């Protein structure tokens, strides 16, 4: 029985379905699981967290063309990932067959049946960053003789998550998906991390479950399957998640996660590399000779006070940064070009994007291969949780506040003689006083 609870014997299923509307336009053309954060695909953090604890068999429950193509083209069978992180023996990645599931639980059902899985299954989400003691969770399941274990964390906003009510032994008596504050039985929120016994395959064959799939066209864990198991007496237990957990499935959640991890001063469990010793909480990626040269150029500019890197800043490989630039509490991905006198605050600039002189970006996400055109006389501002999709072009002189720009769009320039957003101000707009609130699911 012990081998059954060994991490190497687990099958890890990562359902990646739907269109990820909350993260649009970043997900208009790619799966949310490969959207970059900290200069890496989101789901790579989950793969590393679990594979370093012994998990070796992963299945992406990819629904639809975009999710499948994005994941397969990046991860393939797992060989490249294993080499990058020195995972030996290597991980094996499989994919959901071309079958359209009707929810996260249905994705698990399809893959267990297709791959003949007869051992325990761990389910995690493709848009979460988390720390999990895998062996401890497996041991907890065995001690409790549980059919299913759900990792739980205390949530401030109970209306955004599934909420569990536990008895004194940790067994879940009631589970309510996204209740109102008045209806919530506790503040213990479902993280979307589940450990399930292989006998669940028989449960999927029960007539009531089949009816949900065939007639209701839905089998979601939170809305359908967990309540079904509890209602029918299966021992479902809550497991207190001790490590970090972040929901990155919305723009606000993305920026909150970025802020929390960057500002953790190295206490975060998500390894960002070694910070530059002379610069405090500043990370500049790259190990090649060319990357090292670029890094030294940036460090020299900081020392010579030609640029300012303030708070916590992560910069990717081969980035070019002009004079007079201020970067504060932000992530800059690989191969970005930042011209003179640009200010970037609490924002993410994804790879190969270019920002022209005098532009100001605050509390926003700029996608891949974006061009932000700007001139000193007519600077471009992007503010207020704006999100710019891949390969878009923003014309000089524009002020974008709380907007979403689709991929490949061209926002025309606005070169007024006296730009309204400069009237009564000095060279930079005021910094917002308030930090974004804690993560909340937003559709």
C-alpha cells in the first residue's frame, strides 16, 4: 500500500480548459497556462514544485486547439523542462485525447479512463502558483482514510471561491461554491488542489454523475462533483495548505502575485534566481557571456545614477535600458527595449516589447512584442490596470486608463498641441497611493 502513496506513482492532472476570459487579452491567442510571469510560463512553477518532490507523470487536460497547441509546443513530452531544471529521471507529459470535456472533473474522468490510471491522482490548476508538501498531503490522506483531500487556505474574500465547512476531524461537512458573505460556512477556501483515490473511476460511472455529464453538460469540481461526493457520504477531507498560494487568473491577481513575490525579500518559495548583490532586491537574469555583459551595463548605469531601480525589480535576459529610466516594483521580461526617460511602476512588461522615450506605465500589464510609441513632448501613459495584448502598437500621446487592447491592434497616436494629461503637472504623473487589493477572481 505504501508504494501507492509515493509521489513517483502519482498521476498529476492539470485541467486547462475554456477560454480564460478573465485574463484576456493576454489569453486571446495562447493558453493561460503559458502566459509569462517572472519571465516563465505560469504552469512551469507547478511542474517544478511537484517534480522536485518526486512527481514524474503529468497530464495536461487541454481542451480545445489553443490550449493544446500552446502547451504541446512549449513543453512537448517534458524532455526540455527536465533538462532545464536537472530533473532525473525526467518527467513525462501526456495530453488529453481530442475529447471535449464539460468541466474540470470531467477532464479528470476522461484522462483516467483513457490512460487506464489505477493509482491516486493529484489535480492542480494551471493558473495558480503554490507551495505544497506533497508527501505530507499523501500521508494526511492515508491517516484520514480519505477518499478525496482538498487543499484549503483562509480567504479574505469568500465570495470568490468554494468554501468548506469542516468537522473537528477535518472532514468536510458542507461545501458551497462562491457563497455570499452571509451564506459562507467558514473562510476556508478551495485552492483547486485535490488528491483523489483511484476508486473515483467507479464513481464517475454512477447514474447521477453520468446525468450531469450527458444531460446537464457540466461536471465541475466545485459546482458539481465535490458537493456530490459529500452528499453521498464519501470521506472528503480538508488539508490546510501551509505554503504560499496565489491565484493568477485575472489581471489584478497577476499583479498582486507579482508584487507579493517580489516584495517577499527572498522569503518566497518561488525561486527567482540570485539577486544582484550590490542592488538589493534586484534580479537580472542570464548566464551567458552576452547576458552578463548586458547585466553589467545595467548595474553600471544604476551606480552612475543614470537609471533608478527602486523597490523590487526583476529584469530578464538581453534587455536594453536607456538613460533617465525609473523602474519600480516591476518585472521586465527578456529582450525588452526601454528608451530614455521611461517610468514603469508596479507593472509587467513581457518579452520583446519596446517602450519609447518618456512613456509612463503604472499598474498595468504589457503583452509580448508590444510597441509603446511615445515622444517627450507627447508622452504615452498606460495606467489603472490596463492590459495590452501581444503585438499591439500604442500610438504616441495616448492616455490609456483601465482599458484592454486586443492583440495586433493599432491604437492611433494623439499628438495634440497641448496634451491634456500634462496640464498642471511636472514631468511625471502622480504615483497612486493605494496598492491593488488582494487577489479576487474576476470574470
